[in-house]
C-alpha cells in the first residue's frame, strides 16, 4: 500500500493536466458522434470555445474561434464580423495565452506526443526565429485571403482549408474512420493528401520539439499573444522578490525572453522552479497559483524552489483546500450535465439546445436505389418544381449556399451539365440559412439554372443531407436514387451517372 501511495504521488496528474483533459472533454461532449459518425448540429455550435478545436469533430459541441473568424471575414463584404472579432477579444483580454497552456485540446495532444521517448530539440535562435511564422500565417491565411475573397464573394477559410492539423485529425480523420462514411473516401483528392502530410509532419515534429505547432504555426496563439500584456489572467513576476537569476528562462520549454511575454503559454512550470518564489499565475491582483499553494511530495507545504522534487499546483489544507474541492465539484457537475444532455438515450442528435421546430429525420427513401418522397418547391422565377412530375428524366438536385465557397465554385459545372443535357431536370436548392441574401447575390451572379429556396430545411431532411455543403443527389429516370453524398462533384462523375441512369 505504501508503495502504491508513493507511486501515485510521483505520477498523479497535475492540476493543469486535469484542466486540459476537462476542457477537451467539455468541448467534445457529444461522444456518441464518434459512434454515429456524424457531426453535431445543435444550437451550441453557434458558440465558440476558447481553444483550437475543430467544428467538424464528431463530438464537438461548439465552434472553433479561428474558423469562425475566417468565415466571418469571408462574409465581411456584406455583414461586419462583430461576433467573431468580439469573442476573440473577450477570450484574449480575459484569458490571454492561458488558453494555450490550459484550455486547448490540440495543445494537450502536442504535449502527450512530446512525452514519447525520442531525442528532444532544445530551444535556440532557430526556434525563436520560427516563432514568427505563426504571425505570417495569421496575416496571410486567416486575415488576408478571407478578406480578399470576401470582395470576390467566394468565402475561403484558407488556414482551415489548407493547413489546420486539428481539423484534419479531429474532423476529417475522425469522420473517415467511421464505417458509415466509407463512401466518402472516393471524394478525397490532392487537397486531403496535402493536409494529411501536413498533419503527419507536425505530429512527428511534436515528438522532438515541445509544442511545435503551438510555437511556430498556430494563428490562434498568435492572436492571443498580441493581448498578453493586457490580459486579466497570466503569469506575473513579483519584482520585489526576483533576483534575476534566470532559472525561469532556462526551465521554460518555449521561446520566451521574459516570464509572461507573448510566447509564454502560462503553463506554470517556472512557478515551481523559481528559488525566490517570485512567480505566480494571477487574475488581476489575485493569485490563482503561487509557490505558497504548492505541496511537496512528502506533503509538507514549503517554497517550491527549496526542493526540485516538488510537484506543482497542489492545494494546501484549510480554506484553500475547501475552495478547490468546491470548484472541482461544480466543474464535475457541469461536465456530467453536458455529457448526459448530449449522450443519454433519447437525447436528440441536435443536443440539448435543439429548437422545438427541428427538421424531420431523413426519409428512408434517400438511400441508394430507393424512391424519394414527393415534394414541391417554387423557383425564384415563380415556377413550380414537383419531383413526381419529373419521372422519365434524370434529376440532379444540388444543395448549395451563397456563403459556401466550394458550392459557388461548382455552380458553373451544373450549368454546363444542364446545357449539355437539356432533357435532364437540374435544380439548385439553396440551404435554409441566409436565404434572404439569395436574390441580391443572383442579381450580381446571374444563373441560367433554376434556383429554389429550402427555407425550412425540409427538402434537405428528405434527402438525408447534413449541414455539409455542397451536397448532390441524382435520380434515374424511374425516380430512384443513383447518388446521394456531400462534397463537390466532377464533370466526369456527372456524365458517368447520367449515362448509367437508363
């Protein structure tokens, strides 16, 4: 028993590690998404979490602030990006880079990778120089490209699309591993190969370099770093106790020049190593973690610098211990409520925030080889499109949206197909979000295709379409489903399906 106690005291996770795990689980509380292989689409997806966590992760119940910013900037020619900018300012000015060290799931993944046994690259002038790359990515891919494309009305979240390893790992890979999404493997192309190579490269780098992505390539960390000096929460140094010995700089695993600067992720490692006890994690003038709140392995409270074997962030006895227990109890109750609400039998796939008038479930007729239930839509030209009236024709239904870059990009493909096959019935069905913008958009980008609005989402539900756009459904001349899948299509695929419809 004594040996077990000694082992536990030496290996028990620090408070920071527990908070990291807690944040990762709370951000991804829809655990049954991994079982179903589907993306959660509840109302909470409109809210941003502080850390880097992919919107497309099957378990994610919130949005990534970096993705929200890019999408908002892509729409900024029509509406200001107030929410995305405001939420980043809120997180940055209150939490600063504490988000990176404590509340970022991808930061936790990087730290766990770094624990794998291998030679480690120490910080140097090279790593300090590389730390500026993330600011370049912020300016070019997060701000520049989306703003440039906003005025071309082709929204493009460039960092998410071309680089983000969190999106590749948590979103693409997690979804593609599920058997239900096996047919989507045929949609993969050079872009996915590129992003997979980026992910593998960064995963390998994180084994040898502490938090390689966070330090060198993360634009979200770059945004928070710009607000470090103004942030309410962060690492602070007491100048009255500091002797300038430099121990804090030597033990810090990232490229800081002084404690608490823009590169500091507030991990608190320096708190337990400072021989003078001059460093603490503070919210304003209130110390959250300080040397006085650190307990040594033998349980005797003392300054952390007096003994290198001290384990940081252990609450002392008395009122501090009671407050810590109360905080953890409340946190666990919140987590338990979230997990129950998103996962218990009977809970909707929309989660606990589902609106009462949610769209109906997908019809069984949306499966391949089945016949879709009939529906009628009115086009913007005032004509009626009734599905049952199209029997004897190949029907192509393209679900799209003005705010979806890939959708807008492939519209000319459907126009060309319609012109090449006038006997086919081709209809562009706009999704239920922002339908009020469609007439104005079409006045600037005229289409020969008939366009209808799916204002209540009922047609998308009948087709079994998720929020992933574009989505294409093709029916043969008898009205049976030949193709039903999200993602862009090619001219070759459309022609092949048309020829096989007879």
